[in-house]
């Protein structure tokens, strides 16, 4: 079932930016926080906002939390409140529960409680920035697992005008170009005859070792 309604608990920097992005994507969002000033600031930008304690079961029941498709616990540095809020969302029947973790131990505790997805925003952003700093052509980096990633990489000038068949990343490097971003649109699942252009951004999937090798050797492809 497609998710339509979200409740975001904790409207700090992470929670508010996530809630606003969901609104921009066309979804309904209930924002909940104990800080009245924060709630008031977002009241005109989210579907609904409420000043409330997310660990108060009766308050959550009165808000009809069980009717939301996805609950996101984005509470900042209060681990106890984060865990209690996640427990209540699960117990009240929210279909999908996502929670922000501020440490590995916090994340493990959330996983043991049955949280469907644990997010480590600070760690993940640190990983992305590190990869971008050491790989000049890298635009973005998403870790799928310890050994595999999806990256966005700019097309080097040496590959301008070359077809994907000529570059042949799958055979040569064991990684695949699954999409191309270019001015005016995006090409999903490009064909072997699609040509790379300077300024394009390649979306590449593969093992970290193979992607790294492609990035380093791309300029020398014959």
C-alpha cells in the first residue's frame, strides 16, 4: 500500500527538513514537537502541527496516530524519549516506523524494538562528504551495504560523445550506469547507443572497489 500520510515526531533541523520535503512531494504531514515556538513556525507549512509530548500514549491516541501510514521519530539527543516514542508508534499500530539514531548503540536498541528503518543522518552525511572530497567527479554517494553503493558522477571530458556500448562499464569494471541526468531531463535505463555528454551526471551502481576503479581509469578508456 502506498504511503500517503506521515507523522513526524521532533521538528528540529532533521525532522523539519524531512517534513517539509514530504510536503513538497505532495504528502500529508502531521508535525509534532514539545517546543511551541517551533510548532508555530511550521504551522502554515505542514498539513497539521501539534504541541505535544510524544511519549504520552493518550495524546497520541487522541491524534489518531494509528491512522498514519508512516511514523518518523526524529527526536534530537534525547535517546530515552526517542525509544519511548518508537515503542508507542509500534504499539499503536502505525504501519511503518522510521527513527533517527544518534549512535550505533541507539540504533541497535531501535532495531531490537522492531523499528522498520533506522537512519543515521550525521554518520551518513559524514560518509558522503568524505567520498566527495576524495573523488573529484563524485556528486553524491549512497551506501547500499558495506561493499556496494550507488553514486552520482559527472562525465569526464574524455568520455564526451562516447556511447555506453563503447565505455562498456559492466564488462570492463563490473559496475552499471543505470541513469543519466542531463539538462532538460533524466534518462532511466539508458541503452547501449545512448551517448555520454560533458555535463551529464551518471548514476552508477556496483561494488565500491569497481566504482572506484572506474572513476580512476575513466579518463584512459579507449
